[in-house]
């Protein structure tokens, strides 16, 4: 550095992944042939925020019937190193579907911990047989996570059984009429 001059210095500080939240002092020293300058830098680690929304099995699909409530167990995991507060659950589902939660608010989720919450999904009474996507989200001011669930709407087998019984009754009735009155 020239006499009476100045030089900018850039210092990169990379904390480890599992560093604790807090304030840390970092001593910095500049050394020349005639002088040594010391400076103490302060770094404030605020923590990492990370949350995951899934199911205990990791399966993101379920079967449901039109106009029938189906329960789904969700697992919410705090993967960060800071406690998460005021987490709320929300959903985006096809029109006229109803999605409710056992607990739609989680007051505190400690770092590294998981909590299970039950979601109740009710497809529309006029939902056609097929696959639909429902997105569930957990969020607060710092972090958000969502998961897309494939909901397969099924037709109840009781209607198939009733149809078979009606067909058998019609064939039996037709056979009875032919036997009684013969072919004319």
C-alpha cells in the first residue's frame, strides 16, 4: 500500500452448517514490516430456517370417494437449527372440495423435531372417477413448504354389485316369461 494510501480487503466468512445461533467475534490482523493492525469483526448468526411437509411413509397419494371424507396423516419436520413458530397449514384443492386440518396452527416446532397432523379431504359429491391434485402447504413468515398429493377418486363397488343384480334379475325374469308363455 502506498504511503498515505488505503486498500480495500474482502473477508469471506463461511460458518459451518450446524453452527449455533448467536454472536461471534472474529479477530482480523493486518501485518506489515513496520506495523501490525488488529480489528475484531462481529458476526451475528441468525440461524437456518427449513421445514418439510410430507407423510410418515413419504407416500404422496391417496384413494377417496366422492362426497366422503378421507383422512391423511401429515408429517411436518423442522430441518433448520432454529425453532419455528406460528406455522399454519393451508390447502389448494379442486373446486367444491373441502380440506380441513385437525390442527391448522402449530405454535412452536423445535429445531430437528417433527409433528404429525391429520388432514381431512372431502372430494366434491359430483367428482368424476379419476386423479386430482391437491396441494397442502405449511408456512410462517420465515419459511414455507408444500406437497402435491394425487387423490384418486374411486367409484364405490356397491353400484357395480347392484347393476349385476339388476341384470341377473332381468335375465331371470325374461327366462321365466319365455318358459311360462313359450315362444310365440
